[in-house]
C-alpha cells in the first residue's frame, strides 16, 4: 500500500506515556482515508495528532495501536479573500495560515498559544483559544465547514463555504473540542476578518479582584469594545489588567483615551508601546504553556472575586511558581504551576472544583501522572453524558478512536 | 387520534390546553409556509418542562410522532405537522425566568418573542443580537430550532452564537441541560448541534441567551444605484476596505416598488438600493460610515441619504423588514426563497436569476442580506393563471441549485424543513447526510421528533449503528418514515 508505509513509533510519539506501535504521516487526505479504513478493517485503535500542543488534554488512551500525524496535510485548499473564507487542511499550522492571510490584509481571529506548532485541526479538536475570543468568539464561532474521516474511513463534509448556512446539522460545532474521538478532521473552513489598521494595549497594575470586576463593568458601561481583556494575578501585588483595542486608527485612539479616564488609570496605568504590547501578550501565554500543571477554568464572567478568595487559594498554594490568568469578559481562565506535592495538588483540584461558583468547571489540560491518578482530569461527569456516549457509539461503535481519552471515559 | 391518548394528554396539560376539534386543529395545519398543509392528530399546549416531558412520554407510549411548534412563523415548513402527529405548541411557555446583566445572560422559556428579550433589557442598555425580520412575532424556541439569523448577523453572528444553554426534553421524555451561563463545559458541544436542528433532536423548554451591551453609536445610510451591479460593487468595496458593517442589505427595483407601496416611504424609483448600518464606539463608527459612503459614491451611487433622527432610521429599516409582506401589494402570489452565494458573485447571480425568470415569463423581486450573500428572491406569480404556480416552484428550485453550483447553500436562515429536504442531496453526498443521521439517531433512535424534515430520504436508525436495514414495521407499512 503506497498510502502510508508507517514508521515504528518512538517515545516521542507517546500520548501521556502510552506509546503506539506505529506512526503514519499521510501526505494527502486520500492517504489518510486509506489509513483509517485499513485500521478499521484490522480493528486497530488510532489517535490523531496535529502539532501536539494540547496532547496532554484528556486521559491517556486505553489502547493505541497507531498514531496518525496530520503534519503533511498542510495545503490551503481554497482561499477567497473577497468572500473572507479559507479552506485549509488540518495539519497546517495557525502561523503559516496567518502568514498567507496577512498578505491579503486578513486574519483568522483566533490566537491560542504556540501558533507556530498548533495546527488548525488540533485547535478545533482541543477547542484552543486565546484572548481575542473576547471580541471574535472561539473557533466554534468561526468554523463554517469541516471534512471528517469517520472511524470506518468514510469521508463526510458538513457546513459549507459560505458564512451563512443552516442546511443540515451543524457538525463542525460537534467536532470542536471532541479531541479526535469522533473522527479525523481532514480540513476546515473558517470565516475570516480584516486585519485591524491599529492596535493598542493598556495595562493597569495592582488591582484587587473587586477592582478588576468594577473596571470591566465600567468599560461595559462606557460602551468600550476591547478585543481582549486579561487579568494576570501577581500574588500579593494583586492583578495586572491588560486591555487591547483594535480597529481603525481614529476609533482605537478614542477608546484608548476613554479608557484612561476610568477609575485607577491615572495612578497605576500605562499605555504599552508596540514592542511592549507584543511582549506582554506573548508572555501572558506562558501561564498556559510552560508549567507541569495547567487547569482550564470556566465560571460566570463576573466571578473573579469568588475565584480569588474562595475557589483558588488552596490550589495556588499547592503549586510552585503559581500563575492565575482570568479573562474577565469571557469567564474563562487558567491556573498553572508546579505541584509541590502530588497528593496536595490533587486534593486542591478537588477543593477548587467543589468551591467554584455555580456552573463553573475546572479541567486539567496538563498534569503530572501522579495527579492524574488521583483526580479525573475532566471533573464530574456532565449531565448529558449518556447522550454524549450515544453520539460516540454512533460515530465510533468499536471505540477505536482515542478510546478513554474524553469525558466520562468516552 | 385514539380517544384515550387525547384524554391522557388533556389530563397532563389541562383540558383547555389540549385541542382535538377539527376547527382548532386546522389552525395548526401549517406554519409560515402556507403551501404545505397537514392536519395534526392532536395539539397540546404544555405550560412547564414537566408537562412537555409527560406529553412526550405519552406520545411515545402511543407510538405517535411529535412535532414541536413555536410561533409558527417559519418559512420552510419546519413546524408542518405530519399525519396523525401530536403537535407540542410552546406558546404558553413565555416567561422570562432570570436576568443577570453583570454576567451577560438571560434565561427564558421558548415561547418568549424574540423582540421581547431586547425590550426586557433595553432600558438597562442591553439587547439580544439576532434580529430576524419576523422578530416582533417569532419565538426564541423557534429561533433555536432554526438557528435564525437576521440583518445584523453579518457582524454579530446567528442564534447559535448567542445561545449559552438550553434545557431539553429528549425524544424519550428525559430532561437534560446542555451548556449554561459558563462557557466550555467539558464534553461534546451538543448545544452547538442542537441549535439549528429544526426540532429533530429535542424540544427546548428553557434557553439561556447571551446579552450584549448596546453599541455606543449606530450610523445608517441608504444609497441608491442605477443597477444591482453597482450596488454589488459597493458592497464588495466596503467589505474589502476592512469595514465590518453591522448590516448591509440590498433591494432591487421590484422590491423597492413593493416596499414603497406598503410603507409610503419616499424612496426613488431606481435599479437598486443599499441599506447599511455600522455600529460600535463613536469615533470608529464615524470613520467607517464616512468611508463607506465614499466607497458607495465611488461605486456609482446616485444618492446617499442619512436619517435625520432615530424615527427616520426606524422607518428605513421598517421598509426593509416589511419587504417580504410588501410584495403582496404588487403580486397576487409569491414564493419567498432563501439561498446563499459567495458575496463576490452577487451581481452575476442576480443577472442569472433575471434570465431564468424571464425565460419562464415570471418576475423576481430581490431583497437580501448582501453582506453575507444571503439571497431572498421573491418569485411573483398568479395562481389563477394555469401553470404559473408550478413554474414559480420550478424556478425556485433552479435558483437553489444555482446557489449550490456557486459554492453556496440552499438555505441561509429559513431552514430546510419540509420545503427543501429534497434539495439536501444537491448540496450533500449520501455519506454527508448519513453522518448527520448518526447524530439524529444518537438523540432520537426512533426518529419520533419531526419526522420527514431535513433529510431527503427516509431512514430508520436500527438498534445498532450500521448500514441501513429495513425495519420490520416499515416493511409491514406501519411505521412512518423519517
């Protein structure tokens, strides 16, 4: 079979210490289909890997015969700048896509970390996001079409190439965050936005959790429309709040001026220069990418005080070099650090979950094996778990696509 | 309808809320798509989630199909009853349950009217973004089922981008909560696939919607052009300049004539008109509005009007939003079509539609969301003239197939429903449709909810996933086909 003589796997191909026998790297979607179909015939278990930036999300696979790497599926299938849509293969990195788009004054308005490695398919599968989600939504809001290789090798498309389309079920959304358990995402179609003419970031240091909440509500009252807002915890020094405005020059200038009149700015605020702006946002990614333990948090967006005072102190205390990053217009954030003791960290994760504000969730996006053994990385089972299992059963009746990786052992 | 079923339903919802008389049932035999009519077996109007669940269980025990219905304004026959079904009408469930402005959400029952959400939070400076033209009469539950759009979804997205959570009665009567005020709950995004599933996956009994702070400023202009070519060029130039308009709507000559006749607006007699909103922070908006007007003039605008005040702006939008109904002033009958093409092909496609219409001796008025290429050709005909209705329907089908040929969609916001199920195969392969069918079978293995909609070919789920096998009841002719 030309499609894919596999190579033997190495330790570098392991997913959470589970090493596959072989690794395929299909050079085309057709080859990928052939690989999946043949694995189906042989009842082999598969996992799909993009840039590997979110590979530690989820539980270790129960079985793993082969890994299919999408790195060579990196073509732009179609790019229509005047229609502001792009169709690209799943293995393309976000960075290389953005370079293509920037040449036409456009971008895909998502900004998860590690863009030089993170692939489009992986970003969709892991529901990865960055601070611009505040204005443009997540990949869920920007994906308009997908082609999927199902467990048996069937290629299916859903959605389309136009932004507005309600024909049939919205399967692209079902695949967002599905972690490769429903099929191989072969290509994705995204809605694009124009690159802004101007950008400015302001930083306000030393804010209490309450001040952060009031600042955000003050911005809302003032009808400011930031494209990103992040509160970075600095321990005893409180939070640094960064706010980014993007758009046409005149609009950005006015919003910057308006923000400076909000409470506290005169004493503790500064407008970052271009270099400092880009350095700040890169550095802010580090809270999500460099630590051995990373927790993804979700809670009502105005709940920063409860989080800071009640839900998180024990967890932050159980970590060395603890970091807490909160996106206060989204209600999403990250806690990260190095567990001083595995047991204490695991216990603290449990306490944090128990004391989250109503509806809040905490998912371990990365954790040492010793912590994973003690707590479920996904947390308590969601209310719709049986329905999720039914979906999995229909798409992958043999449970051969990343079995056990997903919520509730799916 | 078996009498004991009616009695049981009446016991669940109260006798006054269970309709079995022929006269009452006839009210429910169609939705906004008047050309399709089926008399339901029974109509029940539950008042709570518990009642909806009990009704679903009772219908299931009696092995009857179920069709959920909101305000009945849908234009694709999504709420069209099927023979002998139980219609679950949600119009009594219209309470606003909870508002949380600081966290940006509102929890409502499905019968709440779209515009009433914005009215409820408007005084505090908030609103609900999706604004279908029928927003003063359509309900949130129906919006969720259809993933309704509206003029301003160009910038703000569709219903699916604004629904945070839903309480759902499943096909077996169990109740489940999907999503909620906090984002990214672990697990599959079942809410994402529920929205726009046209009543096939469950009955929504509560919805959590995202609320937005009103933008600081809105600038509106109305520009006229000699032809749709010029108007299409203006749209392309505006979008290419990096402006993201809140809405940009186009009307052609016939649509303008109709809107004038219905509203008394003093719009000129021209080949095409654009109505555009930009909104956001003041300086941004003034800059983009100025640029957009310049670009429209450069593309050949004859005249650019800006409303003097909010009242005049509202009137301009009324002209646009009433355009569908207004066409009744210039034609005894008409079909509202809904298709999508890549925006850059607008001028070409409109000329092609003209040619197709002329070839069969019909007129088409075009009023549509130009910013996202969502066409609404209104096909005018006279049912009294032999053959015209059929010709109009065929022209509608031709237009849809053309949309697919151009890389677009057979529906941008009205849904597939009963009307367009047959066209799904023009847009999707059997494998594509089969994959959507997997989701349906996971939610509703008996295909009890809204059977006959969306999917072009009937298909039962079988006990286990796998290739299609005829079900015994199907062979014997007892089962309805999904």
